[in-house]
């Protein structure tokens, strides 16, 4: 027993020493996500700066052709010392890196290798894009962060933007058509090929209620106290409809097959009357087909289900479960599983793909895929996807001295791993192995 306790103490001392070494090698800034991840928002990690940044995306040549490689330049302008970005086309065409531009390829697009220093008030990233061989349209979605160089998450500038291009066709603007009535809203546009509207977009604009397919310019005006045809007038030149008593005034009459009371003719929306059936509790205004379902043991929205999708949940990641009732004490989380490289929280600890041994030797986990590990020279080892060849070092020689303090500041919203982080994991693993050997 004495020998075992001695081994425990020695192992603990070894781990403490290794922990101190790890703390020395991995300052707080190095734990930030400085080497690029696919993040669609930087807000939450970084406090917004007083001066917003601006994004621009240009192409050379300016006219894109199907199947022909095009060079694009992303410019982040603002009062920033460094910048980083995530660029995606949602799978349209192929994004490619350009050497020494500070970008690397991930499964969904391109991210910065490490925060890139600003020059002349802006940060620029050049990259290539290969369009599909047939004419079409593409939307580049960009999520960027400008860092002020203070090694903190304060005062940084998070920004985003979308940039539309067509290749091999005449361009036309389309409008988001959320309700599918063939006419879109004027405040949300997308560029596409003429006579080939993108999914969920329409060539005409002017819908005054894009959440109701029965409301659009040219629609028949109904007797319902609404502007159905978007002409700014309500119930003009319409015939009255049959109304039934609506005791609770929620806009719906009794859902039972036999109608209650005597009807009258008028326009829907008249106080105490309704033209729509479906009220499953005609004396409770909080319960009707338009109501929001809440966890209370009742069918609030009259759809035949009780408390659907509103019960308390518990557990993290893969273990998240829904309670059997409205009281959280009845919720039981699932059973954790070993962490795998799949962009999921399998072991239910609130972190995704965090373990060091999920991939074969020579590879690391990146966005749910095992990819080759970057070497100090910029190449990669192992099989799978390869990273880019460019690197930005503190002394500007493309070597392995690591980023400057300014380069680290772009931080947690757009990065993933560092060499020091990998070394820390290795040292911790060695310490654990030593402790196990001593125990034996």
C-alpha cells in the first residue's frame, strides 16, 4: 500500500510538472480559435467594435465563365490590426487556395490559417474558384472578423456578407418568396440566371405579407379585414361571408361538427364573430389553431398533440433528451459514448471533437473529418484532405516561429487548433501513461 501511495504521489508530481510546462507553452491566447473554423457568427466570443468593418469581393476576370478558373479577392476594411475569414459557396463549384494567401481548405469552404496582418487599413485574401461546367449562379457567403491586436476578445469587429455572381448567362435579380405564392418580398434579393429563378425566389417583388400565400398583388380581395391584394385598401368591393359566434374572441369558432348559435353575414374579424373553424376550447381565447404551444398539459394550438416540442430538455450533445412531462425533474439524459470525429458531442461534455486520439496517426480532426496535419514547412502528412501551403509567422519569413501577439488576437470565432495545443495534449497523454505504469 505504501509503495502504491508513493507511486501515486510521484505520478501526481509528474502531472503537475507537465501541467506547468503546458501552461508555459500554451498561453490563454493560444487556446483561442486562431487557425480557422467554419463559423457563421463571431458575435458571442468577441465584443463588437464601435466602427463596423466592411467586406468586398471582386473577381478577375470580372465576367465568370463555366468551367474556367477565376481568381477572387476578399477585402476586409476597418480599424483592425489583423483579420480572419470563413468563405463558402454551399457546395457550388470548387474553392481552391492560392499559395501564401493565408487560407486553408476545409470540407465546407476556406478558412484563414491564422489571423492575417492588415496593410493600408485592410486585410485581403486571394483565392481561386472553379465554376461548374454548365451556366448557373453562385452565392459566396463570407463571415469575417477584424482583430484590434490587444490579445483580448474586446474591441474586435465581426461582420458578414453575401456576394452573388452568374457564369455563362445573363443576370437577373430575384426576390425571396417565403410563402411560395410566386411573388417575393422586396427587401431580400438574390442574383441568378435569367429565366432560372433560384429555389424559394421569384422574379416579381411586392408581396406585402410573405408569410401568407393567399396575400399578394393581384390576389382576390376577401371579406376578412385584411389587404389581400397589397393595394393598400381593405375589403374593397367584396361580398360578405358567413360568420359564426366566437365567444372567446380569438378569431375561430367552435371546432365541433355541429355549429353553435346562429350565423350572420359580414367580414371576418368582426368582434365576437369568426369565419374560420377549429377552436378546440371555444371559451378560452388562449387556445386556438393560431396559438403558441406551451408546456402545460394542454393542446394549446388545437392540433391534437399535447406539449409537442416544448417540454424541458436535459443533457448535452448526443445525450440531450426531452422530459416526459413539464417538470424538469422527470428528464433523464442519454448515455455518453466515446468521442468520435464527426462534428458531434458524443461524450456529452459540451465540446465537439475535442479528444486527441480520434484520428489515425498523422491526422487531426477538422470539421468532423480526419485530415492531414500541417507541418512547419506548410505541407501536410497523412491521408485525407490536405491543408494549404502558406503560413504567416511572427517574423514574416513563412517559418515556424508562431504568430505575433497581434496575429493571435483574432481569436475564438474563427479558429481551431495550434501546434502548442497539440503538444499540450501529447504531454498530458505521456503523463497519464507514466502514471499508469507506476501504478502497475
